[in-house]
C-alpha cells in the first residue's frame, strides 16, 4: 500500500504533535490513531522528559488506549500515523494489541543516522524496522517531505532553509 493524500492529512497531524513535544522539551515525536471510518480516535506526543518516564512514547500510549477502548475488530481496522517509525517497544505493543496499519514520516534508521551525525548518544535499544519486531504488520514510510523538519525537530536545531 502506498501513502495517499488522505494519509498525509493524518501524518501532518502527527508531525504537528512532534512540534508540540519539541516545544515542551520532550522528544519530537507524535502519533495519531485513526479508525476504519477515518475518524481520529486518540492522539498523543512524547512525554518522556516532562513526565520523567522513558516509556511515555505516543505509540505506546496509543496501544494502551486502544486495548482499553476499542474492540479487536476496531483495533485491526485502525491506522496509526506517526512522525517516526516505532521503536521496538512500541512495535511490540502495537502488534500485541492487534492494531492495523502504520504510516510513518521518518524511519528509525533516518533518526539514528541524524543523531549520529551530530554526535548524540545512540538509542539504548536496537534500531530495528517495525517489520523485524512485528513481521505481520502493514507498514508504509518514510515520507520524504517531512525529513528536513523532523531532523531539525529531533536534533533541536533551527529549521534548515
């Protein structure tokens, strides 16, 4: 499956949440859960710094919310739009609760490379594609149009012109 114009609307919302997270001093990541009827059901942003818990990733919060609030069929028909590809923890949570498709703007490999370029410490967990952690998931991304902005947000750098 490819990324459609409709997908880009929801992906832009995820990137807006990443902007909000960065402005609050958290990691620049945001995610949106959209049901099969194309209605946003839940959205969140990274909160690991402001809440002092490194597991407060928006993708993990979506999995928690979906497990409590959606039926098995609703979860399977949903799509998660996220500013960056899930980490292994979030990929596993997504698969365990049976969520559907994932669309991401930047890949985990891109984020890792951007961090390495400026000498930032690597992630404490392996950088793995979602489909390695959860091979049955349908995944689309990256979407190149967001690379420059996300790189700047993730690195805390001013936007490149």
